[in-house]
C-alpha cells in the first residue's frame, strides 16, 4: 500500500540538492566576508553549515533511492553519490569544528574554499547524470564540438536518401536513429531504466528486467513495438506520455523491421519493404522561393520613409533583408513615383503595383530590381510594350497581369525566361489566345470548366 513512498522521496532528489548548495555557499561567503567581525557572524555561519549538513544528508538519501528505483547504473552515479556523502560529513564536521574550537581566519578560509570546490565537483557530476556529459557542448556547432574532443550530437529526424534507399541497413540506418531520438535518454548504458538498454543491437537482444523485447517476425508479440501502440495513458505505454512520442510513420517502420526478422545487417531493399513506409523519410531538397544572396538590411528609418509615402513595406519573414512592397493604399502611384523605391531596389523581392496609374514606361525601372521574385501589375494600363525588359530580372518567378490589355504576342517575349514559372493573365487578351501550351512558362488564364455531372440535371 505504501510502497510508493521511497520511490517518491527518491524523485525529490533534484529539488533537495539545491538546499545544501544554498546553505553551504552562504556559509562560505560569510567566512570570507566577516573578516574581523567573525565572532559576530559565527552563530550564523555555524547554523549555515548545520543546515547544509542536514539538507545534504537528505539529498544523499533521496539520491540513493532514485538510483535504486530509477534504473541508473552504479558506474554512472557512484562518484556523485560518494562525493555527496562526503560533502554531508564535511558539512557536519565543519559545524562541529566551528562550534568547539577557536579557529584561525586564514585556515578557515582555506577549508571553506576546499569545501566549495568539493561541492562544485559534486554538482557537476550530478549535472552530467541529469543532462548528459555533453549538456553544454551539444548546442555548439559540430566542428567546435569535435575541436573540444566531444562527439557531435544530433537530434535531427530520420532521413533516407531517395535515390538509393534500398542500400541503407534497416537497423543501423533507420531503426537505431528512431530509438536514439525517442528512447535512448532513458535506456542507455548510463541510465538503464527497467534494466533496458536500447543504444545498440546487442543490448536490444539482451532485453530488460522483464526479459526479451524482440520476437523475430512477430511485431505484436514484441514489447519493443507493442508498448508503442498502447494508449498513452496506459501504464505500460512507452515512451511515457510526458516524453517525446515517435511519429506514426516511425512506429510503422519499427513494426516492419520486426516483421522482416529484425536483422542487424539486412538492407532495406532485401526485406521487401513497401515503398510507402520509407517515402515519408526521404530527404527533401526544398529550393528556397526567394533568392539566396547576401543583401544588406535596409535601415529602419528608410523603411519608415517608404511607409510615410503611403506604401506598404515589410520584411517577407522575420530577420530577412528582403522586402514586400505594395501600393494597396497608394492607388495614385505613377511612373514618376519610382524614385521612392530606389533606396530599396536591392531588397525588393515582392512588388505589387496593382490598381495604380503606372504604364509600360515603368518596366524599364522594374528591370533594375536584381532580386525581384513576384511582380503584380493587375488592373493597370500596362499593354505589354517593354515586357522584354523583365528578362533582366533573373529571379522573377511569378508575374500577374490580370485585367490588363496584354496580348499573348506581347507576352511571348518572355518565352524562355530562365526563372519565370507562371504568368497569371485572367480577363486579358492573352487569356483568350489559346496558345498557352506554346510558352516555356505556365500561363494561367482562369478559363476553367468542369465536366457536367448527372446530378446537375436532376430536379428536386
């Protein structure tokens, strides 16, 4: 009935360890600060070390219980535990020494400094257990981690090469990375929760305190898989519901590995695995929409000036130097107003001049924008003369000329544009030409129709 008390007290260890640290550090600080007034502060210093000894003792007991019930290996905790007990003894010894003997200020400072050094080492070892030996280094760049003699850490999700995924070893290339990301924090050589280590194939075959966790060819009969699919509020569900949960695709991959015989060295292509199971893990080389170039950020006061003119101006995304400029609130914008945009010509990637009074003459100015990616000229007087100038916009991908008088002949000067992907020409002569298939870019005309359905003629 009360079996939970000791494990519960063990879990208070991360809280209790802060008490002796506070008391003992406070006591040592008073030793150095008191100086000639030591006799005045002596009772407070003695009390600090007494409370430090009591709290260190409680922390040591709770730490031992956590070691007993949480599955930590002895080699992992032994130095931390021994130093914790040693700190407790020293704290009581210090208290007794101060209470019974006249002390030399110099010797007292030396002993206080030694106690502080031991306390620091004890805390450092405890931090290694809780957060790992690479707690401080794991956030550093891989090159710097290697320079410091550490092993580069990675919490990246599983990725498989799309071109030769069949050559990847099923276990080492797919299953072990999943276990490392989702299970290894509690099941590793230093923290054997349930006496189970999931950091290697050999350790997995060994199983845990409940025996084997793999039954070759039978995923549902293997606890390695069966516990993953239990309801999260089930006491046997793994990982615990407060931990990171593997994706359903990762769980299905574990199922397929066990069903295929749970081999250590078999390759994915040798297991007749369904392609649909590995496709979610293919590396996706996503090409950035906007140019990847070094561009200085426009000063804030320059952006403010654009807004003062009546232009909408903002970064396309946080911390990006590129700007989105729109005349949605400035319909009177004309060719002569281009001077307003000159200061931002390197930063503009999105320009919306729709419903303004611009003419074909402005295309000469627009061609000077080196990073322009999206250009909107909807409902303007643009007729297409000078569209060829946009060939100079090497990064232009989308062009909008909806509700203009641009013909497909005028538009054809952009045929073969290196980056242009799509032109939107709703309600324009270009939309009625029927020649969209002749162009290198996709001409979106908006003349879409759906086949009639039988239900369209039913009278209800």
